[in-house]
C-alpha cells in the first residue's frame, strides 16, 4: 500500500528547493514545469465520472445514476478501476509525446457524491442517488477501485462538491445554501465523511455555493474544522473550477481577487481550478498570506504526485499499455453494468418480448436513435455507438420487421411554431398502426438536464422546471397510446420523470437511464429476455404535482424530500424495481454484535420460473426516538443471483452507525430502545407493496 509519510517527506524536500514564485506556480490546475528541479508540467484537471471523459476514445459506462441503480459495490469498483487503468494508459502515451494538457492527468475530479435531494436538480444524474447510505457505500467502492492498493496510487479520486450542493444551477455562483445542523450531519455530510475516513479519498473539491454564509471553497467550518480537524483529511483540497472568483463577484465576502485567493488558501484550499491563484504573489505582497501557507499547499500537491509515482521514479502502472483503452474486458463490463442498471417499473406480461409472436415491431420516439441519450454528461468518446433502435434491429435480425419513426424532436424549441408537427406524428402513428407492438423511447439528454452553464444545455441552466416530459413527447405518447397497441415505454433520462400516463395506460414501463455508448444492446437483451432486469431506483419518482408540496428548490430542508421524509405517495418508490421472476425474502433474523452492530441472516428464494438477479435491501427505524426520520432508512443491501426455484442464505452486517440518530443540534448518538428492521427486495412502504404485492420480512429488536 502506498506510503503517505514517505511521499510527504519527498514533497517537503522538493518544495524546500523552490523559490516562492515556483511554489505559487504549482497551485493552479495547469502547473508548469520547473526544469532545474526536474519537475514536469502537470495538469490536475481530469474527469472520470463513468469512464475517462473528454480525453478522446474511452470505454463509455452507464451514467453515475445508472451505476447507482445496480446497488452493486463490486461492479462499481470494477468500473472505477477500469476508468483509472484507461486513464493510466492514456497518461503513459500522452506523456511520451509531450502532451501534458487538460484531461491528460491522473487526478480525476470524480465521484460526485452530493445528495440528489430535489428532483428538479439538473446535475442529479451525476450523483449516486438520494440516499446517504447508498451514496456512501457506492462512493467508497468508487474510490477504492480508482485509487487501488498497489505500491503507488492507481489514480486519484475526488469527493465533490463539498458540501450541501444540489442546485439551483442558475444561481450557484452567488447562492447561500442554508441547512440545519440535523440536515447537515444526517444527510449532506455522511457520504463525504465515509469517503475521507473509510476510503482515504485523496482529494476533496469545494462547491460553488456558500453554506450557512461561508463560501465552500474558503469555509473554515467545512475545510478546517470538519474536513481536516474532525475527520483528519490528509489529501489536497481543490476548488471547483473558477469558484474562487465568486468570492468577490458573486458572494461578496471579499472585495478583490487577492482577498479571495487569501481566504481560500488560509482555510485550506490547496489547488485552484481556475485563475485566482495567479494573484497569490500580489496577495503575498499585501501581507494577506504567508510563505508557510503557500509551501504547505505545495507540499500537499506534490505529496499526491509522489503517491501517483509520476515524479520520475517509475511504477508498476508505467507498463499499462494503450491497448487497455476500450479493451474487450472493459467493454464487457460496460455491457454488464448496463444490464444491471436498467429498472423495470411496470410489466403486465408483455415483457420479455417474444420474437416468434411478432411479425412487425414499431420503434418510435426522439431517443430511439439518439447517441446523446446514451451517454449523459461528463463522457468520453466511443469508437462505436449502439442506440436503442440499433440494438433492437440487431436483436430482431431477419426474424422481425422493425419499423422506425422519431415521432417528434426531443423538445419544442422556442423558434418552432406552437402547432404540433403533424407530419412527424403522422408517421409515428402509421408505424404504430402497422406494428404488432410498439417500443416508445422517450426522455431527456444532457441538453435538458445537466450542469450550467454547460455549452450543451438548451436553457440557462440544466435544472428542470417540472417533472413532465417535454410537451411534444407528451403529445406523442398520447397519440400512440390512443391506438391501443401493446406498448412499452422506454425512458432514457437521469432523474425522476412523471410517467403517470404511461403507468396507467402502457403495458410496460422500462427505465434505461443513460446506459452508455453501446447501451442499446443491453436494452435489447433485457427487453427480449436474454437477461432479467434487476436494477432498483436510487431516487424517488414523484408525480409532478408533488412539487407543490415540497419546499422551494432553494430551501435545503429535507422536509418532505426523498423517501426518508416523504409524506405523499410516490409514483415509483426509492428501491423499487421489478424482475421477470418472483424473488422473496422468506425469513430473517438479527443478532447484536459486540461492537454494537447487527448481523442479519436472511433466506431468499426465487419462486419464479426464470433465473434472475435481485437486490435484497435492509431498512431500519429507531421506533422510540423522536429524532429518527419518519420513514425507515436504508442500512444495507446485497445483490443475489438465483436460478429458478433456488434458495440462498445471505448475511449482512448493519454497522453501529446505522443504529444512531441525529438530533437538532447535529449530534449523532445511539438512542437505544425498539428498532424495526425490514428485509426485502424493496422498501417497506405501502406503494412498494401495492406495486409488488409483497411485504418485506420485519424483525423487531430491543437494544
């Protein structure tokens, strides 16, 4: 395992030989070479959210929210390991050719572990969902896979955006997120704490906004008191890109670039993704910062470079060949994760489709043949794309005639007339009329939900004004469903969409998220029964009218938000997802361990006629504590693979932390008393029971 103390000593010795100006020069993301010391140029900014991004061809994995839907630690760890290895392969070749530009380094600004607290947030599909437990567990797996446990670090992961950051996008550069201490320590901070204290994440990125009055990238509370003080973080802190300029232009907490640079550095921001640290010399000359503070930041930066083995000493990873990029094993992993991530939301028996019962299949919709709808955002380039249409065509071959019509654009642009495009919808209706069954492929892409101001966004920001499909798609849905043809609605999107019409009138509803560049093959495999769907929702799917009952988007209170605090009946609950079989937990028992945690043993059986994977989920509630969230919360999960009729015994450990609650002052403690445990393939809410017809097994334990 990599040795931080040794790397720190080397970094301190190297920085000690630098002039003040040389130390400063290394604290911006595009750090220049220092030739007389043998220091090569290095660009700190790289992205690896679901595969290496923005650096040319790379394996394209499903978007982060889809990876979360797997509820699979091991698979996600393999994804981040593959991403790091492809990053190494690229770094080795780029460096050989003298290319040390942006997106060519080994410090990946991933994962995004913000909590997807509100369904309107455009960047939510970059996250691992709405639940702190799921986000923490999957986030740890991401870090462990990316950083590895070799003699040097495989690549550097980054927990972002610290902290309390989940929209609105349009005002993030001057917005102050006000969060109670209970919400801070119960919802917004636990995943960051887990990645720092349990996975040793190498870097943390601050957010654009303020939290309770302090700008995140210069917050004494967040960076000094909590991150380095309470949690003992030893890596480097990087600003979000161009966030430091917001200190004086947006937040108004400083009056000059020099003051902004000084505020960030004094509170532990070591590296500036942006340009404000170019003012460090002026800030130093004004007496706003000291050379010791500058040296400390440089030492932290070079400690990471030594840990990565890229300071000329060489490492095992220097031999990672370029052929690792899009290798057969990584492409197979992308296919496997796409298969595991898709969520079957409704099925009246139409799925899986049977080719021998079909002569003609209609594939309709603006996302049916869309490459953009495969990849989400923060993506690389694929050497091949397989859209949903192409996957269906390949699967059907000569056995089934596939008819296609886009039906409409993704959305109606402002320059278009209000009248619906009857030529396109007429074609779609014609295709449906001539088909035995219809796949209606709807949804969004990164132009409708994403980061602002992303060049791809069609609006000022990537947030959603509502949870409805774009009006042209809603009209298309109505026209096709009115024909009464057997219809499967396939959704490609990264967030909650109100599919009430499809739930009520379509024969099946299937969520494919953004499944990766070749995701069309996985979708076809699932729809035609080569594999059974097994993904679960990592977010609640609300009705659009529910927005009226949530706090304002700018209100960071958790009241009424996410499954933990939801008081209304959702469209589809967190943790919900069907398979082509019938997996049930038959019995369960809980035993307290010496450390205060619980050992859960459960018997799981596949009562159906089809082999499948499914996800066993554990939920818990401290019944006697007024500080427990109103609904049971996730405290564990396990993927299980069962042949038809097969039974398995599974065991899971519930950590002592899962038995604690957080009071209004932010104190976490063990309340004791009665605990209700629920073990099943969905959460223990009435809506899940209504959708599945099955209740989880419940266990009551007094501690």
